[in-house]
C-alpha cells in the first residue's frame, strides 16, 4: 500500500507511474510534491505521465487547494511553452479542472496566467485551443478577473474565434464546442459595463452574435443581448442587426429559457419608440404566435408574452387583435392569478385596449370588473390601483351601461380613496374616471352621495392646476343632474368656492366656474342667492373677457339669472315653469365638451405606451342636448308671451 519513488528517474519509471494513479487518491501532499518535481525532470514521457496523474488527482475537488498551495500553477505555466504538445494538452486539461475553484481563479491571475491562456486561443492544436477556452470561461466567472481579461484582449479574441468558426459550427462538433465556450466566456464578461461596451463596439460584435444566435445552444447569445437591451444606447443597434434572428427564434424554438429570453429582449427593445415602430412592421409575422403563447400552459411564458403585447398594442388599429372573447377570458384569468410584476403589465394592456367599444362590453361579460375590483382596494400598492383607475376611465368612454355597471360593482369608494393620495397621477386618473362615470345621469346622485363633494372642493382650494381643472369639470357634469345639484349645494362651502373661480386670472377656470353656475342657476333658490348676495355683478364683470368662450358662457348665466324665482310666478304658469326647470335644460352645459390642449394629452409610460386620458361625451348625447335646447327655447318664448299677456 505504500508508494515508494525510485531513487533514479529514467524512462522505465513511466510504466511505474501509470500503475499508481489510483493510489495517489489518498491525498498525500508529499507524493503530490514529488509528482511536481517529476514534471520538470526533463524526460518527456515521465513529465506527461506526471501531468496526467495530477489531472486524475485534480478531479477530486478536495485536492484543489492542496495542488494550488504546492505551487502547481507556476509549474504549469512553464510547461505551456514546452514543445511536447501532449504534455501541454495534459497540463491545460488539469488547469481547466482546477479553475473551477474560485480561490484558484484569483491565484492563477496573480501568477500572470491569463495572457498565456489568451495567446493559446490562436493555437493550431485543437486540444490546446479548447482547453484554453474552457479555462478562460471559468476565469470569466470571477468579477475580479474582468480587468485582467480585458487587458489581455480576451474579448476581441473570443469574437474573432466566433467569426472564424460559427458558420461551420452546425456541422462540426468541435467547432460547436469552440463557439459554446467563447460565448459562455462573453456572457460571463458581459456582466461588466465596460466589457459590455467592448462587446458592442469591437470587431462587428453584434453581427457576429446575430450569426451565433442560429446555433442550437444560443442561450449565451441571448444572455448577452438581454444585458445589452437594458441599456438604451445599445437597443437601436440590436434592432438593426439582430431583429430578424430574434423573431425567428420566437417562432421556431420551444425551449422555455430560449423563449423567455427572446420575449424579454423584444420587450426591452419596444421601450424605445423608434424600435417599437420597427418591430411593429414585422408583428404580423409573430403576433398570432404570441397569442398562442398567451394561451399556452407555461404561465411564465404567457405572462412575458402579455408584457410584449402590452408594449406592441398601442392604438385603436391594433386593438382588434384582442377583440376575441376567448383571448379576453384568458387575459382575465392571468390577471386574477398574477404576481405583482405581471399584474402591472396585464393591467396596462387592459387599460390600453379598453378604449375599444366592443372590448369594453366583452370585458364586462368575461368577469373583468370582478377581477379589477380585487386589485382596487387600499391593500394593493398605489401603482396597481392607479393602473386600475386608468383601465376604468378608458372603459367608461362610450357606453352608459358600462358606466352604470362600474358604479353598481362598488368602484366609487376606491376611486374616492385615490383622490386622497398625494400622488398627483393617482388623483388625475381617478378624477378622469369619475368624469366619465358622471356622463350617465343615473350615476350622478350616487357619485355625490358617495361623498365626492367635500373631496372635490378641497382639491379646488388646494390649487394644483391639473387636479383642480378636472375637479371643476366633474362638478360641471354632476350639476347637470337636478338631484345631484341639491346634494352639492347642501354643502355650505360649495357656492362660495364656485363663485371664487370667477376671480381666477386663468380664463379656463373662469369658464369652468361659469359652467357650474349655469347648471346651478336652474334652481330658483340659487338664482335668489345670487341676487341676494350681489354675485350677479361678479358674473357681469366677465362680459369684457378676452376669451370668447367665457363671454358666451356669461350670457348663458345671465339668461338663467333673468328668470324670476319660482314663488313669484302666477299660479297659472307654475306648472310650465316647474316642468322647464326639472328638465334641467334651460341653458345647459352639463357635459364638459371643451377641446383644450390639456384634454388632448396622452398617457406615456416606459412600460405602457400611449392611451387617451379620458373621453368626452358621445355624439348621440350631444345631439340630444341640442334638440332639447331648441325645444326649451320655444318653451321660453311661449312663457314670455304668456307673461306679457298677464301683465297687459
């Protein structure tokens, strides 16, 4: 059982050494030291056998530290220059095993081994090249080696090897291994921003990576591209050079890791508008496949596909692709079971497509409102609730039935809760949603009874321009309803605050104040209040405004104020006056139909592209209002004629 080395070393010792490989696994440092001495004995067969025995010893990870401490790395670096190619191959093979150890990676760098290995990448001996590549790939895993590898021009060497071999890699197994180790090393090195920059700029790196993505084992390429696409400055180049290959991978590969990385890369590219438009030119090639992935059993792939869809589907022309009950049901199901990150993406997609009339009704029938309600409670994060509010405001742009269903399902308290948030975006989305909901007269009293009046008055007094303007517009729509008007003016602060809007320097706020007052003065007691408190003169003071809209609205208010109070009418005219007042249409600006610049703003987000903020009244309602106004004008004329006859 005891291994005894001969006193004199000659060629005959080679056979003896070959028979002792198994015995050396007893981790004897003394015997390992003797083998290191034999590496430098000058007899080629003995040196080669010693290297092979050390390789057998190195296979056991528990020997790695011992071999390093005995000075193996300096010995191997000297052997690399040996004319004996078999000895060099054996030494490099042993190195490739030892460099799996993290401590050994640093130790090898410290003895200056990295440049030596890089120089072997151009070796004509394939064994030398592959072992050197394997060793450098392990060294690339250690961030402390990044600088040394960069200084040794390792990145350029890897790219050059790929460029020379990738075309033949599919048919040649050895060249495929060479490409794999090169890509592995580059993928590890790409974790450093300076290395990423070098990969992007040197030796047509993107074109080489694009060709390499055709390999069966392309996950290393996708890892590099994924890291590159997290930086805006690299995205355009990737779109220019790699988009075709990425789409091909999406269509032809079934491996989960490959699909997942490809979807993430395309999503990252779509963040930039120019890239998104370029990708959209080709989306007819892959959108049907993307929808299949959404329906697939792999939820990770499905959620990543939804993310890409949310970035690709950005205008009404695109929404038709999702105008399908089965697709919507699947999306609702994914939303219900989503985690935090996926949830935001699906909500963003719904918020975009719910501006489409057909989709709004199908979404409700698919149970979408019930799922939205789950994520609108205060227990959810503000970002989630804010996106739910955006979905609600967009789905309530067209149909009164949908608006009333939203209120019936209990969304009002949560919308009002968002009004109390410090986040301005949350307030504005909630206000816009409430403006849309108030387009249905069946909702107005419910909105007021939910307690919105106090919140809106506070927002107007706070003075933040955008929320303040939206609060005014909501009051315009709410005061169009007779029952809602009564509840609003029961708040003792409401009338003074509305009148204070007329003192604003900005004509936009003056106009909104006049519209609210126009609706309120349909009630006799409000007309009486204006006369008693001499607020009529404040209204008249705006007759000289430079804004045509303001002066036109002043005329409407003064026309309403010119009507007597109900109790002053003769009994014979009370019935007609009451009917006209209850119609709420003496002079009505109940629906905010301004087309100000602010109304044309679109929602912009790095993760969710352009969608309308809110919609104004529909054309049918506008035609109804115009018709009623004409009828009321005739009624007023008849009433005035009767009054004149009575006076006579």
